[in-house]
């Protein structure tokens, strides 16, 4: 997998988590079209880098339920990835425009 794809996966994941912090990894996997293992790996890496905090519901009978919180560092990373994505897409657009 290339760096661009990893950035797009992380961007998609951060966007989903910001909108739905109580999403399960299984739901994130389905929504983003990524394997459950890939989601789990990405979540652990984002947590390790300090972009996401993972908390489990204290009163839940099912201890597998988690709540994902984007940290200020995670929000800044999401903004950075969005800007990077937009620049790359604009460059692709300009290249296509030249071809036409």
C-alpha cells in the first residue's frame, strides 16, 4: 500500500470518527471499505501517535463498546491530511486539463 492510500485511509477514518465517535470498528470497516484488521491497525497507530483517544463505556454490559475521541493533535492532523489531499487532487485535475 502506498503513502497516498494510507493518508486517505487515515483521513477517512478521522472524518468518520469525528462524525460518529461511538462507531464500532466493524461499522467503520464496512463504511470505509477496509478490512477489520486494517481498521484495528489504523486505530492503534492513531492512538499511539496521540491523534485519537480510545475509551470504553464504563457502564456498558458489553465491554467491547468504545468511544473514540479526536485529540487537538488529531484534529490538526485531519486538517493537514485534508489540505494534502486537496493539493494532490488539484494537481491531478490540472494534469488532466492539460491532456484534454
